[in-house]
């Protein structure tokens, strides 16, 4: 298992401060506990005091040095077994050192002033410090392992977020190129025969692109802005196909300020025009209806004509497939898409619950 040092598990300032605060408070607590343990064993307050003053700060220094050394070795690929062996050797060596110093301090007191078990002073000291250092080491590596797992989870989440953001940007970039390419080709074709139509189409295209480009990097648009862009889009398509397209809007005023993903309405309107063109009528209206149902936003776009292979329209690389994928990224488990036949008209319906996820 890979252990991330406690002092490297968080941001530099937060981690360093957190580790040293815990290290200091922990050894202060152990010093207090150690004093009363020594007082109970030796029945001498002076001996308990001087042993605590001499040994707990030294233990603090030794464990701090071990943590710093472990931090410097982090990322060098040391095998877990080697780390474990070094930890055991550290506990043994430090316990022997602390027990030797404690044994030396015992000799400074006059015989009879300290209550001890004859011949067991060093052994008791060694076992005491071995226990304390072992507990410290287990806590240190336990917290390090938790930090390692948390860091791995955060890295995975960041990678997934980045991947979803790139996918969303890729889907967004797929929306306009084919439309722009077709529009420009139409303008070129109309310049010679119908220059007035080409000029009007150029103005409509410029208006549409201004909205499209201005919105990038400025957050999510309001529904009112999406409707304006849809109107410009319909005007362009009407000029392209010589069709008498008409956009009829029934908009709940409460929905105008609701934010939604860029070009959501265009995806629905584009589908309505594309499949409405199959109709033999030279004139056909496209309807947009919006309303709020509690916290749910309902958007419907309808067009004349019969629905063919409804399930295929929302799959693969089609415009609706792109739209559905973007909605799935922005509204995970909080969106519904429906394409159905209502009499002589085809209706695309979107239901969105709550606010969209940030990109």
C-alpha cells in the first residue's frame, strides 16, 4: 500500500499546520498521561516530573524527525515491506534510547526515594516507550493511508470531471459547423441570382453567430436568449429552403429567466425543421411552448408531419443525440426527453429538474 505523508496529504499550508498541531497536542496529552503513570509507579512527584520533562520532548523530536524523513522519501517508490521494517527499527531504537535515558535519570535520585521493582527499571521503560511509539506509528500510518485513499479519490474525480468537461465541449463544437457550412454555401449560391436574399441571409446569420459566440465563456444563457437565437435560426432556414416557416411561441413568463445549456432550443428547432421538411406543405408553423411545473421546466417544440423511427432520432450522432448527451451531462438523472406523435404533428418534449451542473 502507498502511504502519503500526513504533512503532504492536503494543501501545503493546511497539511503542515494540521500535522504539527496534531503532533504537538498529541504529545502534550501523552506527557500529562505519562506524568501520572510515573507518579503512580514511582510514588515520587519530582522523579515523575523530570522524567516527563526530559523524555516526552525527546520523543516528540524523534517522531517529528521520522515523519519528516518519511515525507522526504514519499514518491520514491519504497516497497511497503521496507517501510514497515524501518518503522519497527525506529520504534525499537527510539524505545531503547528513551529507556536508557530514563534509567540514567533514576540513578540521580537517592536510594529509597523512588519506588521501583529491583532490576526492572530499564525493562519497564523500554516496554512503556515501545507501546507509546507503536501507537504513534500505527496512528501515523493509518491517517496516511486514509489521506492516500482520499487523494486517489479526488484525483479520480478531477479526471472524470475533466473528461466530462472535454466531452461537453466536444459536443458543443459539433452543434454549429454543419449548419454554418450549409448556410454559407446557400449564401454563395444566392449571390448571383438573388442578391437581396443573400444579403438578408447574411444579416440573419451574423445575428445568429453573434449570439452563439458572445455566449461562450459567459455561463449558461437564459431561456429568453435561447428563444431569440431560435428565431434568428428559423429566419435563416426559411431563406435557405424557400419555405414559409413560422415560429409560434407560447412562453410562460416565469420561464424567461431560467438558465439552460447553450443551444438547447436550437437542437429541438433544428430537428423540427429537418423532419418537418418531409411534409409536402410549403408553409408550416413550428411551435415552442414552455412552462414551469414546480421546480421542473417543460419545453415542447412541435412541427407538422408524421414521426418515423422515433427511437433512431435520439440516438447516435444526430442533432437530438447530441442534445440528449449534453443534457445527460448537465442534468444527470434529472432530465427526460420524449418524441411522440400528436395527431398530425410531431412533438419533442424536454423536462429539466433543478439547476444544471456546472461545466
